[in-house]
C-alpha cells in the first residue's frame, strides 16, 4: 500500500464510529500537525535513540525534544 492509501484507510476506520462524519473537526487545517505527529512517532520507533531519530528527521536534538514535548509522543509509547 502507498502512504496515501494507508492514510485513507486510517481515516475511514476512524470515521466509522462517527458514521463517516468529521463535523466540527478542521481536518484539512490539521493535516500538517497530524503528519508531523505521525512522522515523529515513526522516527522514534524506527531508530535506536532520540539522537538518531533527530538525525533521521534532519533537526537538532533540542528541536526534537521540543517536538516530542509538543506532541506528547513519549506518552504514546508508554500507554
């Protein structure tokens, strides 16, 4: 599957419980944030350290830590 197909499937599954509606949720404007969160989670899961994840993303370690805190990414892995 392509990345676009995976995203489409995830959206379809998430809207099933809402009967296909995302009323009130600004999905179009939220896409950059959703995408960054997903890539950040992938970088953490695909690398062995936070420093390596930062290098993978092409950002500094301090910027990486800011983003992890902003998106609360570590709590995703501890739940």
